[in-house]
C-alpha cells in the first residue's frame, strides 16, 4: 500500500473538529511535505514523527528515497498544535505497509516526543464529544488526558503512552498483539468542599449577605459599594461558597471550556462554579476573548460561575461597555474577517467599587480628598446601560470595632446554611421554567408571574416615581420572583416588590 487515510482531530473554538489525515508515498528523491493550511507547529511534525518512528523500531521516512505527502483536510481549516502527530505517524506506517490495521471508526490524537512518547494535549474533552457525536467508536488519546476524555460516554477511550504501544495494539501483521485496556468511564462525584472564606467568617454586613443570597438563588448580577476595607472582597469570595455544585451537563460544559483554555491540571473536573477574578488592568481581549484565532476570555471562563470585578470603575471603559451583550444575552459574539463566533457567557457578575477615587466620600472613617469633578468622572465610567443590567446594589459600610474583636460565638449563618436555601429556591425555579433561573426569564415569562392587582399597582407607582426603564422594570419583577421563591411563596407579594426596589442603584 502506498496510500493510507486515518482520522485525527483538533479543537475549533470551543468545539472539536475531525481532520482527515491522508498519506501518499511515491518513489523519487526524498521529500516530506505537509499540506492543508498547516501552521508552523504542524509543519514541524515532520521532524517529530520521523524521530518517533525511528526510536520505535521502524525505518524513519527520512532515510528512504521516496516522496511523502501528508494532506490534512478540510483544507480551509487552519491546522494548529501537535494534535496530528500520532495520526501522521500511523498513517505513514500504514501507507508504507509496515503495519496493518483498519482505521475506520478510529480517531488518533497526540503529540509525539522524539523518543515516541505521547504528550498531554489541551482541549481533549470537546474533541471526544465531537467524535462521539459523529459516530466514531474508538479514540486514542494521551494517557494524561484519558480520565478527562472518559467523561464522554458512548465511545471507547484508549489511553496511550507511546507510539509503539499503539502499534502493538493495532498491528494485524504481528503474530501477537498487545492490547491496550480501555479507560474506565469517569464519574463526576458531587461532594461537599471546604472554602477558604465562609459567610460565618464575615462579621455584620447583614444587608450585603441578604443581597448576595438573593443573587445566588436567582443568578442575579450584583454590585457592592462602600469605603475601602469594609469587606467587599471578602464577601465576594465567600459568595462562591453558597452556589450549588454544577449538574453533570453543566460540569461537562465548563470542563470543556477550561480544557480548551489549558486550565485543567491533574484532572480538575470542574463540578463547582468557576470563580474568575481578573485584575482591573486586564486588556479587552483578556476579558472578552478574541485574537487572530479567537480564544475565550474571562467572561467565557466564568461561564456557569462568577466573574468578580474588583475596583469596577477602574477597568477600561471599553472593557466595561463590552459587558452589555453577555449580561443581557448570556453570550459574547466575536467577529473577525474570516467569520463570527459566539462564546457562552452565562455568569453572575459580582462587582465592587468605592464611592470615589480615594474611597472616603460620604464616610466618617476618612477624609475625602477628591474634587467634585473627580467624583463625577469616577461615577460616569459606569454607563447607564451597565447600571441597568445590575439587579442588586448593596451598600457595604463600616461595622463597629466591637464586632471585630468579639471572640464569643456570633449569631451568623454558615455558607452551608445559606446554600441550602439557595438550592431550594433553584429547585422551585427549575420546576416552574425547566432549566432557567429567574434572571434568565423572557418578557413573556415575566408576564405569566402571579401578582395581585394591588401588587401591580404598587410596582407601577414605584416605577414611575423612580423613573425605571422597561429593562429595569422587568428586572425588578425577576428579583421579586426570586425573593418570593426563597420564601416559598407562589405569589409575588408587596413585601417582595418593596425589597426588590430597595436594591436599585444608589450611586447617583
């Protein structure tokens, strides 16, 4: 045989893409070329594959007088990374008739070292999901990625340590094959985790704790404002401890995103909502995502979790305005000359800010040195549309020093206690609207919420006095619905509307 076709794959944005690896060998002066929009890292596979084949006990293609052409298709797909090394090596050996096997229904991915070892890759989980979706029966992956890959059911996962190991498994020319044991399916275990910051560790701040509980229950965006040192960052970090663990479906989704980004180490199957805390000097691309070949940014890495933006107004204006679409649609759209891609961005925004640049405007625990112009410019950095998209605004004030020094047991609920109520409220929401939290309800869903006539009158009167926009009006109803769910009330009552209204912006 002088021609062979095997199958490989690589990530494409947040999905996998199958790549056909065709190998053709003809007689002539030695040449080894790779075609099909191959990047530099793919083109360098010639040297890696040649050395790996030689060090696995076979004749290197570089030592033969033959013309070798490797075609990676589809040709319009940019081939990047070292995902195709293993497939190229097996395709060459199959075309050269040094081994024999049937490549149908099999996918091979792996980077080869010079001695033939198979190295760990990024983005394996979406690749395996795509292969299973397209009906492939087997996939050979680096052993270090095997447990991650085995999260996908319906396809056999073979963990691979070396090229020679794969050859011994596949080669029908050998009198005695040595078979690789398939990887056992990986199960995501729901378990309780200990958090560094617990709500019990936060003294006082009852209003802020109540607001964060509502935000967690309904998936609402929240902003905490107050002077420096009052516990805004501590509250934000404790917020992750009251969010329920992810469902298996969401855990797979989040793990796939972080696999593409290269954030999985030692099989970190992400079954807890991710917490992302970018610095306020982060660039637009770092937050939103993008680049020549678009990659996910922080708002996608926080999908199904929390995006904590400390020093909120200090972020670049362009970065803040870029939050408009994801906060409204739960996706971010990135357009380039070659096309448009949508990344998921369904996160809870937790922002923290001071009342002014120095932080002490309107407080009794410091002297403000900011001019009126400085304060106005500071607040203007957060535009009206962004303010409108944040449901809960929480004041975080100084607390009495006695509360800080009191070592006696204090009457504060733990994160476990609060998380129990959050999980109960979310079960009510899922039973009512399937897979949506209250923050995701459409205008049609909002119209179906149960409110007595006097409650509607109170809401409309308050909205007129507060000059609420239609978006803010709907968000008040969503927030009131969450408060009602926490109290296990079927109807939205006046008290729920009044509490929701008190969380509207107070930074003007």
